[in-house]
């Protein structure tokens, strides 16, 4: 039995902890914040319960597969509700596009917007399913140490058939012409870190999950997943130390032997860093032990950060669904201000989550819980004045859509942005979603899962493989744990 230390208790850290403990190791998770969950923390205020980060539950099979590997099911820890409609898009002029959970209804919706498009959608979704199966079964569980991992006929043919060298934008436009349908099919990749014309068409596999598998909600909120994973980890013997930042990794030869904390040096046989990769490299390791230089990180393309408002409203708000995407402004302009010329957006698109439409436990009766998210570039100047300069304009746009004023009815308000991501998660540039999934930052071209100079140090999470998102984080933790355990086993054989 080896002592394995996990830095960070987000999805990838909890996943790594569970797999390492399942294989018989003594596992301790170190978390700098007072509560577990990383970006998926929760908090209560004024009678409202807010999920602080992830709010979309897609790829339910990945969550189920995670728990199945421990002889459990997701249903052992939380109950899922399928949302219908799954979400809605709001366009200029108050026009909306609701996305039904039923596939026949979805085909009818497409046909009503663009005659003949239901046949195109059938083919599009069939290809998206193929990409999903190739991507989620053949690609994402690889550690991506070498391109040779992908050098078998099935994977190569699958990747080529997945249009990896064409863009999401060009691929979608092969099938559909109406801008509303294009917006619907491109939106799932917007948070992958680039415009749809820069993201490989492989990622249209997200449409299979969004439109075929559907949008789900864990009753009680997304933090219920964290609570379930925590319960599982504890049952496997994992220990947690919260409110205890790791300040340095202590190294002898080419191995980590301890983690320096305010409680002293915690001895270890191996480390998996689920904390921000850049932070671990640049602040917890001496220069000679780092994989990458500061210049390397500066040249990377990051997915967006975001400006978030958590609101409690003292009335019910009509015409909002659980998930609402406001496409009532110029997408191209907003995207350029995120990726091409990073700056605070002129007239941003934004997302509104209203979980109280589904879950009466997250708000007092007759009230609404709102989570408003504005995608922005990383590494911008962040002040309360800038945050506030967006607030009233966004509320006015929501009021215009729903037909009801509610600014004066907001009884709780909190903002969260770049500086908070840095303070709470040591997030490089205040990033919220990790690295962009561009072609030049795919698989082996991402920051390595392993430290090449320290043999028992591995990384997991959104800045390494397989990439950003909750399901990829679960997979990342599993892969990192397996690789660390494999590495330690080889070392034991070598020294025996």
C-alpha cells in the first residue's frame, strides 16, 4: 500500500482519489478551500442554495460509468430529472427556440424552421453518435503520452471519419442554412475555447449528448454529484484535509516525498495534482522540476473565463426555463472580444440558469434562483465597477424577454469573476474552463498528464487530457490515477 496525495477536490481530484483508493492505496485529499468540490462548490444565502460553477448535466453515461466501476450507480447518490425542454435559445425580437427532449418533437421543430432539415438532422445526429462513441470510448481514456497510443486502424479510421481536420462551423453549414439552427448546433462548443470555425468537427459529438441523450438535472443541484463522489471516496477510505493549502512539493532525487503545508510536511509516495496545472508548476515546484516555462503558458489558447451573478429574486419570473441562452446580440463581435482582441465585451451574449423552475429546494417558495453567466476573455482587469457596468443592462434584456420587471425584487446578489477564480482556485489568468480544445491543443499537444522530471507526480483536470468539462474531468482523474499507480509499480519492480 502506497501513500497517495491528491491536491484539489474538484471532479478530477475526487475521481483520482476514488480510483487510487479502490486499488488499495492510502489516499489523502488536500483542499485549500473550506469545502470540497472545486469549481462545483455550493453555498447558501438568504434562503437560496447556489451551485457556484457547473450547471449542465450532459453525457449521463459517463457519470454512470464512473459509479459502475465501484459497483454503484449514480442513483445510489442522487436522482436525475430529464428537462423538457432541455433548454431554450433567445434571439433578437424575443424570438425563442425551445429544444424538446423528445426526438420526434425535435425533428418537427427543425422542419418548422427549415423545411427538409429533419432529414439532414437525422444524418447529422447519426454521425454525431459515431463521433461520440469513438471519442468517449477510444480517445479520451488514453494518457496521450505518445501518438502511438492512437496508432491502430479502428482509432485512425474513426478519427478520419469524425472530420477532425474540418471545423464545427463548416461541418454544421453543410447540413443547415437557417442561422437559428446553426446557433443551436454550434453553441455546445462555444465554451471549448474558440470560435466554431477553429474547433475540430469531432466535437459535434456534443450534439449527440445535448439532443439525443438530453439535458438532465440532479435533484438538489449539481453539488449532489460532488456529495455522492465524496461519500464514495470516504467509503473507500479516502481522508480529506480541507482549508489546508499545499505551499510546496518537497523533492529528493526525482521523486516527491512530501507536501509542505501549514501543518508541516506530509509524507507521500506519489502525488496527483488536480489544482491548476500552471499554479502547481510555477509555484509549488522549483524551476528545475517544471515541465514548462512561463512563456509556454502565455502562448496557450485558453477557453473563456466568465462574469457570474448569483441572484435571489423575491417573485416568480415567467417565460424562463431551467437553461436559457441569450443569443440576442452579435455573436461574432462577442467572440472576437474573447479570442481575437481580448477585452471586456461591448454587447455580450449570456446564459441564465433558473434551477428554481425545476427544483423547489433551491429557493424559498414563490421566489427564483438565478445564475447569470457572461463569457469573457481571461487575464482582463477585474473591478467591482466593471462588473456593475454590465449588471443592469443584462437584467433589462432579461426583463424585455420575460415581459416582467424584477430588478427591484432582487433581494440577494453576489458577483464572481476573474479575480475570484484566481483567489479561490489559483486559476491561471482567471480561467474558468481550462485550455481551448483547438486542433493544436488536442491529445498529445496538451500539457502532459505526467511530470517528465519528477517520476511520481501526475496532473489531472481541465488543463491536461482529455480537456474541459465535468465528464472529461471524471475521466482525467481515472487516467491519472491509473498512470501513477502503474508508474509506482514499475518503480517497485525496478528497486526490488
